[in-house]
C-alpha cells in the first residue's frame, strides 16, 4: 500500500478544437492540459475529469491515446506518462421534486472504468437532455433513475457538493438523501462535501455516518486543480483501486481530506446581495431582515443547522481527518515567479505542501515567505465567513478568485 493524492472533480472548458464544453471554465482546460498539469505541476496522482461524456471530449480522448503518452488500464482509468490516472467522469444534473413540492436540481459526478463504458453512457444520456456536447446540462432523470443508468455502464455515482444552495441534494431538494435514493441508498458509498462545508458540519447528519467523504476542487481553471483534494491509501492507481478506497475495502481507504476552511466558501452563510450582509438565521429567508432586499442566498452552514439531527457533531471513529490547507497560488506574496522557482527545485505542489521542511522552502524563497507558506499549509489562519457567492478573506487568503 502507498499514499496517493486525488482530485475527483475537474472540468473541461474547451475541446482541443475550441468547441465549448463547460461554458464558465477556462479555455485552457482541455483533456491533455489537465493531464499535464497534474503530472508536471500539481503532483496529483488521480484526477477525475467530469466532462468526458461530451462527444467532443470523447474524440479528444481517442486522439490523446493515439499519442502513445497514455494508455487504458484493464482495471479502469487512463494512465498518463505512468504518473497520473485519469478517471473518465460525467457531471449530470438531475431533476428532483424538491422541498415543499417545488422542483429541485442536483449535481452528480459519475465515473466509468473504460472509454467504451462512457461512450455507451453518453449515448443513452443524450436521450435525456437537450445538448450532450455541453457539460452539466439539466436532464429529465432523477437521481433514483440515474444510478441505474450509471451501473449499466459499470460506473459509480457520487452526489456532488451536497450542501450548496442551487444545485445539490441537501441544498434545494431534500432533507435526507435516503428520501431520494430510497432502497438504492446503499449504492451511494461516497458524497462530495463541497467548498462551503467540511467533515465536522456534514457529520451532524446521521444518514451520512457510513458514507465516505471526498473533497475536490471543482476546478474551472488549471491553477484551481487541487484547491481541495484527498489522500488515499491504495495498491496502485486505477479505477478499481479508487472505488475500493471509496468503499473502504481490502485495506484501501481515504486517509485525509484537504480543503479550505468552509468559512471561506462562497455559500457558507446566508447572505443578502443588496446590502452585502451575512444573515445569521436558522430558518430560510426570502427577504433580508436588514434592508428588505430579495436577493438572498440561504447558506450552507444555516442549511445544515436546519436539517441536522445529531446536535453537536461527533464523527465516526474511522472518519479520516479534514485538514484545513491553503493552496500555494492563494497565498499573498506567492506569485507565479515564486511558484515556478519552488517547482524548479521541488517538482510538484504536493511535494511542497506535504514533504518538505520549512528549512527546505526557506533555502529557496527566504524566511518570510517560508513562514507564510508553512502557516498556510498547516491551516494557521483566521478567516471570516463567506456568503452569497462571495469568498471571504482571511489574514493570509487574499487571492481566492
């Protein structure tokens, strides 16, 4: 067994020939560039690319395999330069009957072992949405129905950023995941926490006690890859091994989640965009109590407070730690030139964040920056709560956009 780093939620902005995939993502985010970024700069061993059901991306994958730099594994996944395993994924937006009988929508990240599997999934999914070439289009499927389709093509389904207010199960669909998936709930063995929550908040909900938590970047640009990630213990890097880790099977497991303090998340607290104030209330509000404005976003923290059923959070004994950590590119004073200098000396960001002493870093960038980086990678930072789609700044964190 050995430890690896995995980010299972990375978008593609454009195909190799410039076709739009994820409209809000950077043009430089294509299949080949993601593989290179993970191998050469980030040090991420497993990356989940979640726009691979687009026919344009499938074409890019086929061409990528022809270069000889990558190949498919029998146990699933594509290996690039013997450094990175790429999991072929699809983010699907399901249509649910939400709270109070209103329509709701939730995102799901689905992963498949082989190119033939995601091709078959893409073909069937195309009959349930308007445009299969674009990422995360609203489908006419419910999560209950989607999980059967995913399994038909040997895949797994992970509910995505489960608490965010607009496109998630807890955020706008249900108080309990089991009400969505019913007798199929046992087929969900992992959930994605999202940038505005963490293990300690999620473990206030009892139905999540036996689910593995994953933290991922939801990257919309190359620098945001590994903004949040997971440390796993596996025998090798493949689809099969990652599934075992998510299921806690045969000694494989997630050993740590790394992410920003959820207080920095865009949707951590309820927020009024009109008067730009946080609204600290347990109940959802449609009108701001301060200014009467109606541009109010109900926060993740407040949503969890509303639906929790355990009181003070107490995690199961086998729950891995959630470690607050700030990526290099978010730290004041650590610009592109500094990062390049560090990478020239130490190869990858994962090396810098996990394997080096402060003295090693100081020898390259000096004492002041070394102290700042050391504090940031250890989560020693005071932060303010975020809300309403705005990140909040901490004493170190000034570059979150």
